[in-house]
C-alpha cells in the first residue's frame, strides 16, 4: 500500500483517472452522433449491426485505450519505464476487456456470453498480473476421480471456454451459410432446408468433439457410454427417431416443401416450415398445426401444389325441369368465368349428372392457380355468381315438395300440403 503512494505511482493513478474522465466526456459527445449514424445503416447484416452497437456502448473504453497507449509510448521515450508501469498495467487490462467485450458479443446466448466474458476477463487480468500459474495450480488441485478419469475445475473451465468459442464459430458460420443458401434460387426449398440441417449437425458435432479432444478428454469412454444410452433410448424414443428419419426422407424426395398447400385429414393449409420432428402447417383461420413427419410419410396427403399450382374445383347444383338445360349450361359457364380467380385459358365446363326427383342435376368444373388464397371463398363466389345469373335469366332453383294425405278424411275434403 505504501508503494502505491510513492510520487510517480500516485502520478500514474492520477493520469489514468484524468484520461478516464476525458474519455467519458468525449464519449458523451460522440455517442448521439454515432447512434444517429447507425439509424441510417438499416441494410447491414445482423452481426455487423450488433458489432456496431457494441462499439457504441463501449465508446468510452475505446477512447480511453486510444489515448492511454500513445501516452505510455511517449513516457517510455522521455523517462524511465518504471514511471509508466502502472499505466501499462491499466492499459493492458483495458485493452483486454475491450477485445473480450467485442468478441463475446457474437455469442447469442446471454448466459453463455456473460460466463465467457467474465471468465475471460478474470483470466486475462490474472495473466497480466502474473498470477496464472498459482491460479491454475489451485484450480487443478480441486478435482475428483471417476475410475480412470480425473475431473478438475481447471479442466472443466477449459472445456467450457473452448466449447463456447467453437460453438460460437459454428453458429456464426451456420447463420452466414444459411443466408447464402436461402438466397440461392437454383436450390429448391426442400434442399435448402436439408442443406441447412446437415450443416448445423456437422458443424455443432465437430465443435463438440474437437472441443473435448482439445482439453484431453478421453472419447473412448464417451463412445461406449453413448452406445449404451443410445440402445436404451432407441426403445423408448422410437417415435422420435421415426419422425427424424421421416423428416430426412421428406427433404430428400421433395414430396412436400415450404409453401405447398396440403390437406391431411381435416387439416387444410400451407406448409410454413419443415422441422426435424414435425411440419408446421398454417390454416386459413390462422391456426398452426404441428404434424409429425411420420404421419406425412405413412398417411395419405393431398398436395395441391406438388407438380403445379393448378387446382380444379367442382360445384353441384340443380335447376327446374322447365328450364332449358342448354341455356343453363351456357349461363353457368359464363357465371364462373366472371369470377376473378377462375382461369380463362382452362375453360370451365358444365355437365348434366342426372335427373333428380325435383331438379335436373348439374356439375360445374373450373380451375384456379392460387389454392393458398383459399378454396371455400372461391366456391362461395362462384355460387353467388350462379345465383345472380339465374335470377337475371329467370332460371329457378327448385326445392323438394311433398303432399301429405290423412287417412279417414272424406273424398271432398282437400289434402294437407306441406313442403320442405
């Protein structure tokens, strides 16, 4: 404590505090301008914007580091090195903290980012102060032994740090590759999903095993243990494994892809995303169904847009026997053509399907190319167009009529009539 009160040490502490005050004042003046400049960088990638925000938040520390190092170099030229020793320690700590703060900002998980940041700061601080050997010996002494494996706090910290760095790199590479793959229009949507999933599994798996090997962890025992666990889980997780394999098959055979319109049972909607375990299907009413991949493989799925987007719809109706069927067919076709979404180059057709009890039965067929816009609404619009056309041309839509006679009534009494 007495050494810190020596004149030159006190001067160095005063200089460091003065530089910190100047850096604080400059940062307060520059931060609003920097923030205004960032607001006009809307087209930047997410990682670049995150890095810029980190620099803005660390502006005071950046200015402090930028001022203290030139001052140290000048002092070393004009005076003894001992008179800038404390400033050098402060400068090294500040630079280390700045670099770690910027690098760890790439880590997306907040808890993991804070852990890596504080552990990194602590270790770099100990390294600058020359206390790493003692700290390492202390942490390595805190250990437990399981069979032939020795686990120490030092080994665990190494593994956590290395795995965090490798996982961060894998995540960054995956994100950048995903953006490039998604932007490539020559690759089909299903192959894009398959490529991204394969890349994720490969990179994260490689990061995990490389991290364990780097710290000297024996993977032989891990292989035996994982084999035993896999055998046990195989019986209990058959459905999960089946869904995973089914998901890979779906991606490979391209039977469905994001954007397709499908119906499975009572569920009708378009595919929002393909997952490893399920497929997300969004219906017209906004509900999102998570359908297991196995159901799409083993069940009967109607893909309305598998090979093309053209869909034919049928409408059944009937008219009175007094109406000319030739005119009815012509008017029905013209009514369907008047609806906006009905295709013109695939002409609607109308056929007689039979003679009913009270009406001549018809079927009207027409084509659309946008099933994602809904099927019920287009049918309703065509029905409405038929109603208006039949009203305008005097064509009647009959309904069944029944005559009821009560037994025991006189011959001269009229029968009761009812209709339904």
